[in-house]
C-alpha cells in the first residue's frame, strides 16, 4: 500500500474498507477548495437499479494495484449522506457529510463552499 495520489485516475476502481470489504466503485473526487487536495470521494453503492453515490473522506486513503482503501467501514460509508448517481453535492448538504464522519466543517473566509467536484 502507498499513499493515494492522483485519485482522479482511479475512477471506476474498487473502494474497500479497512477490513478489505468492498464498499463500491470510485465515481468522482471532491477536492478541498482551500487546498485543491482530494478530500472526499463518491462511491457507487446500492443494489442494481437502486444505486446512489455515498461520500467518504479520503484522509489516510491508500491504494493498492486493484483498489483504493479508505479508513472508514463499509457500514458507516453505506449510512453516509448520498446523492443520486447523476447528482451533485449541494452546498446545503456539505455540513451533514462532514458531521456524519465527525469531521470539522468550516467554510471559506467569504463563506465559499468547502468541496468542489473535479
């Protein structure tokens, strides 16, 4: 395992939890608008015909030849706030995503959004 870099290149790859259980497939990366560094990923979860995109933090994520391993368990990610497969995370929903993972949420100095899809 090695630190995750260039996560945008990992779209479609498996996302696994610390125990090696598959959570889903990496769909998109959201960067922190203050640093332009990857902060969250959307992971395609659910059942055939009922997929959704759950958000998971990328802090501490690592990659192997076949997967991105995140620090959060499959159940916690499955219970996370999600968006439709063709949707976008809204500014109003950002604080709830951070709260789900007990992460601090602070907007930019002028109130700008914290996350942006790349």
